[in-house]
């Protein structure tokens, strides 16, 4: 999301186009967009999840589901802001940082003293 915020600051119309394209419903382009998304999301998710130490999180936590939930929440927030026409990147970053802090309270293994 932070990388997206930087792009949005520099190129707000390009960012809006990219998010809207993701939700495109035109049957002539939807399959290609979704195929590209699944390919890139899968690669990215695999790399991120592989880099995580399960001991840093609540015991028994499904890291794949955690990542998916965080992704959905982040993308949903971005979509909502685009629909409102409210691309205040500074406020969006503040909101996202609050969300990150919330996730830490939910998912982080608080018994680990070194985190």
C-alpha cells in the first residue's frame, strides 16, 4: 500500500485507472485482467508469506488467510476512497498506519519479547 500511495501522489489519475481496471466488468477484457491479477498476486503472496516467521504471530494463525484478509481490507479501503473521489494520500497513509497497528494487536504474538 505504501508503494501505491507514492504512485498516487505522483500520478493520481494513473492510480485511479489501475484500480478501476481491476474491477472492470467488460467481458472482452475481464478474463485477461483477472488472469494477470491471479498470476501476480500468487507470486507476491508466496514470497511474502515465505518470509514470515510463524513464531512472530499468534500460535496456530493461518498466515495465508491473514495475508488475504489484509490484502482485501487494503484494496477495499483504496476502492472506497476512489469511489468517494477522496484521494487525500496523506490521510490515507494515516488511516493505513492505524490499520497496521490494529493488525499488530490482533495477529502479533505478544508473548515474544523481542518483537
